[in-house]
């Protein structure tokens, strides 16, 4: 199975989609683990975590569909340029919302031993509202996990910006090829 031949732009688009898929699937796994830890101690996950999970699930579906359409050679590149731009905005919101409180956490200073669940039970007993950065500060592992989600979100900002630009360039390239391949009109007419 050979894909479409769009040259270096096509190869770049393919690499961007592969990297986006890897980042998105990684974020889904880590976020789902984070939610599972919260549910284990009977706490409802914060809205920012649920929003992160929602945005990444939708983005994975979008990335998969657009890559399949690209591989079949039927992707209208102008639509993905716009959609990638919209996903870029969503991922910027996720990265800034998740990262704002996390930037102050020092993961290396947290204890390596102990269980997250016992720490969170203590937090839940002593606080009425449990914020996700309190959960992230439960242990080194959890802290690094949340910082990885934040870092991958930042990486997705770059990847979606780059793929939006690639899509716009591929659209322009296809438009130029279509105009080049059109039969010239005979002004004088054929008698």
C-alpha cells in the first residue's frame, strides 16, 4: 500500500500526524490513570482534567480520520488547516490551564515512597475542595505524570500549528497543480 505522493510537504504532514497521535494517546493514558486514582478514593475529577481527556479523545479521532483520508488521497487540505488551527487553540487552553499551578511544583522534592491513595485520603479529610495540583503533589510519580501531560500539551501546540501550516501549503500546492493541469481555453475557437 503506497500513500499519496505530495513530496516533502506530504512526508512532513505524515510525520506530524504520527507525532500527534503518539502525544495524544500518551496524554489519554496518563489522564485516565489520574482520574482512576481520584475515583479510587471517591473524589470527582476536576473539570480541567475531564476537559483535557475530552479534548484529547476528540483530537485522536480527528487525527486518525484525517490521516486515513490523506492516505486515500481524498483529504481536502483547507478543512484540516482550519480544524488544526481550532485544535491548536483548544490545546493552548489545556496547556495553560493545566500548567499554571503545576509550574510551581518541584517533583524532585516530593517523597518517593508512600502511597498516593493514603495521601489523598488525608487531603480529602482535611480539605473541602480537592484541586488537581494537590493530587499531582501526592508523590513524585504523580507529579511527573501531570508535568508530562503538560509538556505533551505544549508539544501538541507546536505540532498542530505546524500541521495547520502544512495543510494550507498542501492545499495551495494542489490548487496550483489543478490550475496547471486544466486545459487551456481556445479564445479564437476551433472551426
